[in-house]
């Protein structure tokens, strides 16, 4: 009789725990994005810019490292180098402040020449800029 009580107790506990796990999955809260895009940074391929920020930087994350390289210069300055044409994102983690995300656009640069309002390269496009 004692063994049967112990088995029934374990079965009851297992059922309760499995129901709670299922409820937790069904009632999972909506997950909000950790960051939102603060803006777009446009860089010419092979060139670098320095981004000055208001708060102390504690972490940097670049989406596609082949498109841009990010180097901390000081606690509030970041150097971004355009490596190859494309888009990626940069997430900056701040001390005691919410993270910020930027879209990075790297392009070959403009090769459009305008003379008297006439574009001299007919198939030139500014799409993406």
C-alpha cells in the first residue's frame, strides 16, 4: 500500500508539472526587440568614419563582419570602416542606458557626374542612398 501511494504521488506531481509547463508555453509573453534602429550610417567602401556617442560604450556587435569593421577608439568614440559593398547592422551597448542599433550602408561611392542638369552616365542609380 505504501509503494502504491508513493507511485500515485509521483504520477500526480508529474501531471501537475507537465500541465504547468504546457500552460507556460501557451501563455508565453510577446517578446519585444531588444533595440530599435536609431538611424542609417553611410560609408564609402575603403573609408572610415568616427561616431561620437553620448554614453560610455560597453559592447559592440556588427552583423556581417565582412561588410564593416568596428573599432572602439575611446569610451565614447567608435571607428567604422567600410570593407565591402552591402548592408549590415551595428548594435552599441551602453553602460546604464538602453542599447542602440544602426543600419550600416557601404557603397562604392558615387560615380555620377552632372553637367548642366544632365546625368552623363545614363544607367546611374542612387537606389539605396
